[in-house]
C-alpha cells in the first residue's frame, strides 16, 4: 500500500486518454488489489454484477451507505443513479484519499467518502480507534440501502456485531442491507479466522443479525465468490 501513496493520486491506468474532466479515473493496481481482485477485469466484472444486485433494492432518490467502500468499486457504478445520496467509509486511508480526489470534482455533492482510523490487523494496523466503538457517519433511520461487500470477511466477531447494530440504527423502516460473508468456518466453529479472512456459518451470521434487530429477507447464495444475504430491520 505504500506504493499507492507515492504513485499518481489518480492511479496508473492509461486506458482513459484525454480529458478526465467528465470521466472517473481507474484506481492504481495496489488499490484494486486491496479490494480483493487481482486484475482490473475482475475488479470491474465483480462490481458490475454487485451493482446490478444493489440496483434492485434502490428506491427513487436513494440514500445509500457503503460500509468498507474501499476505492469506490461499487460507487463508480452508482454515479449513474439519479438523485442518489451516497456515503462510503473505510479504514484504509489511501482508498478514501483516492476516492475523494477522483469523485469529488465530478460528484462531490451527492457522494461522500469518510475515513476513520479503525484498527484492522489486515488493512490498517496502525489504526488508533476500535471499530467496535465506531458510529457510522449517517443519521438514525436515514438509509435506504446499506451494503458491505467483502467486509464482514475481515471483521472480528465483536466488531461485526457492532456493525450489525449500527446498520440497524441507520436503516429506514423500509430499508434493506446487503452483506457478503465467507461461510466455511473451521470445523466445529461458527465463527473463525482473523482480519485477513473471517468465516462465519450462515445460520450463525443470521443469528448475530437477529441479535442486532435485523432479519433475513432472502438468502441470495453465492455472488462473486461470497455468500450474500439480504436483510431488513426486524423491529
Ligand atoms: C476486500 S476489501 C472490499 C472493499 C469494497 N467493499 C469492495 O467491495 O470493493 C475490504 C475492505 O474493508 C475495509 N475494512 C476492513 N476493516 C474495516 C472496518 N473495521 N471498517 C470499515 N472498513 C473496513 C478494508 O480497508 C477494505 O477496503
């Protein structure tokens, strides 16, 4: 990630020539890899599929929260949604820095990116704040759709539970949440791994969500290599 800081602030892809005044740049390879995919092709293919999914659950003029937004992999597709109000946050400083540099001039009024210095052994080992105490940067009951793709795959149980509580706090009554998990925990465990890779049994995750006041709407199965669940407020 050190390279991401020292390279061009808008990335190193030369696919887009000419003006970037109306076109979002692509992030550099280090930032792409920080979201999981190892190639630009997989970065975009996965994002396009997850964008199709997200789009299904957006009302008109939606308010959207992207938990662990990385370098705006999904956000770049959401720029086409009319009237959207988008907030993304992440612990990785270079990702948020890149998003602000890339998105702000084009979409600054409707798309906001927030960094918080949350500790993550995998992503932000010098982080000074415990994720388990972080308040998401949105008001109570203000969000139509919250999503976290490949984020619960990196959260310890206490932090994951807190993020579920925060999701419940933020969702409107009619709101929905889309979360992906790895669901092959170590034998005999419901929850295993560390921040490099967390696995949670699907039924255990649904139980954790229920403890937070969220209930399953639909088990969407495997999407882009992760088990994906649609949830809503149960109260
Ligand atoms: C595999 S990447 C996925 C990024 C993005 N969701 C996507 O789908 O492109 C995991 C992301 O979660 C972020 N992350 C890890 N722990 C976090 C935490 N406690 N709060 C917010 N983001 C976190 C990482 O910095 C990283 O950007």
